[in-house]
C-alpha cells in the first residue's frame, strides 16, 4: 500500500493454492523414485535389474542393494586362477577368510566386507575384490567406505561403467550432484544407457541446470521411448520455462491417466479452441480430482469463470476438501463475489484453523474493503501459521505505510528482502518508506531494483517518472 497519492499502489499478492496432489516439490528436488527400485530389487534381485535390456525402463535416483544383489564373490576369481600351493600356510588362511565371508554376505555384509578387506591386504593383486567390498558396504549402509572401495577398484579398472554408476548414486544420496554428474558422464562414455542419462538429468535438475536436464531427458527417451519418469520430468521443465505446447506434445506420448490429466491441465492453461473443447468435455465429469486439476490450468490462464465452474462442481462431490474450498474462495474473490469468497474462506478455517494461505487471502479481502484492523489481524494469523511468510510481512509493511508509519514498515520490508531478495513488491514499498523519511538516494536504489525485477510492460510509468525525478535531485545535490 502507498502512503502518497502521487505514487502507484504496489500489487498485493493473492495466492491461488494448487490442489494438494499437484504439490510435488515444485522446484523438484531429485526425483529418483527410490521406492520403485526397492520393490523391484526385493522381487527380482539386483543382478536381474543390472542386466535389464536397454529397451526396458529402469530408473531410480537411489542406490538399493538387497538380497540377491548379484555380488561376484572371490570364489569365482579363484576358479580363474592357476592352482597355487603356499607352503607357509598363508594361502590357506586367505581361503578361510573368503569362505567365512561368503557365508555371511547376506546376514552380515559389513563383517563380510571386513573379511574381504583382509584378503586384499594380504594379496593386493586381487583388485576385483574391491568391487565386492564396495557392494557389501552399500548393503550395510556404509556409503563412505563403499566409495573408498570403488575408488580403489577404479584405479585399475577406470572404465567400468557399472561401478561409476554406483559411485554416482552414492554421491546423489549425499547431495553432491556435481560430482555425481561427472561420474555419470564418464560412465556414458563407456556404456551409454537410458538409465545413466536419466540419472544425469536428475543431477542437472537438482542443480537448477534446466537446459542440460532437458538434453539428458531427451537422450533418455531416445534410448527408451517408454521411460515414464524422464517424459514427466521433461514436460515439467518445459512447462516451467513457458514452453507449454512443447510440454503438451511430450505428455501426448505418455501412457496412463496421470499423463492425460496433466496434459489436460496444460491444454486449459494454453487456451484457445482446444481449451474450449476440453471445458465442454470435462464440465460433466464426476471426478473431483480431475475437475480440480483442470481448473488450476484455467485459473493460470486467467479463465476464472471456467475455473470456478469446474471447482463449483468438484466441491459438490468433495465438500470437505480444504484445497477445493480455498481455491473456490480465491476464484470468487477474483470474480468480485466477495460474500462467497468470505464464506469459503471461513469454511476452510473451520476445517483447518492453521491454513495460513486462507488467513492471508482474507487479509487481502479485508484490506480491499478498507477494514484495516481485520486485515492486520489476518496477516498476523498468517505469520502464526507460516512464520516469515513474505507476502504477509510485505502487506503488513504496506499497511504501516498507509497509516503513515514508515519506520516499522521499513524494518518488516527489510526482513522480507533478506528472505527473498527478488520480492518486487517489497522493493517498491521500501522505496516509499524511504521517501516518507526523506532518504531519496535509498529510495532511488530500491526503485531501480524493483524495475530490474520486472519486465518493462509490468512497470507503472509513474515509477519511471519518479526514478527520473530522484536521479535529477541526486545530481543536483552533487
């Protein structure tokens, strides 16, 4: 809110909460689908998974080695060696360690690894045993020791793609995606596979490297067109980058109801004739989940009437869903149906008194009606539910400006910007606080930052005029 008439009113934030199923951690942390691997490993064993042909989709971002891990035991190496007799008895002792290790590989993998470690200490030329040690360390959850074992093995066999992949998965589990990406690239040079490209895409995604993630997922799909996770991740990245029609095309190639559902959401978001046809088809649905998902697409495109129509229908089937009632209230507010909006928000808070975003939206509703005390109470309730909620702190700061109290406003806005330096509304409101206190250079700096965060068509011309005036004043002082 602005305290001076000659300055434009900064935008207040209205949060449209997406349906709960749509909240996948939208910056998406690493989506390795560990649970799928655990189930498959339990059913078939690691060895069968590791031998899956390229054409069969196998994907995970986690390392999971369970019973039946396909570990190559030193007994196989002994069969390859020439018979050897050690009169000193050392060879007999080594063999006893190997046999003892083989007996406890499944029941006590850590102890088995310790026994094999004795073997390579006495007979360092048995380099391949280090791979077995690494596998056993993974089974026992000793990732650090597994990595050390694999590193020793790779000194002699640096081109073993399977071990490079296992080391990469260890790095992924430790949050070291950059190192994991380096290992995966080495593995891809030796043995390209859809699985390796998918893991590399996940690493790029976790690091916020969208272009490289897109390329990696595209390579995954080249090798395995049915790779579900790669297709889904690729569509989501393209959507985030505004390439909605490309994302729709990617989802078209997927199989299953989930792909069709998210494709419909993007069709609604893209607008045009396909969106109108979709609305006619979906408006008779009895599936609240489907109605809510497509409604979120229409809301995103600004088609509030269509979105609310679908949500009205969804609420008739699931009236106790908090997200449906919240979103319906938000759409009613945006369509000017104030009483319905308030009714829905109050219904949400009756079901969930700690629903912070509903408190926040109620604050906006009250503020637009100049009920400032109720607005302030709602924003404070938001902070009780969601501490450091940037929108609530920004709007409380705007309320302070509105009643002529720049000092407390400035303190709150500074907290907002510490939490989110790209919060455009906080920058412009901070500029107004500085102007009320006569700090013109600081105000100029805040307004410049505000302008840098927005595209030119979203900046009020009065802001540019104010910047010009302040620049001239600063020059005159010099």
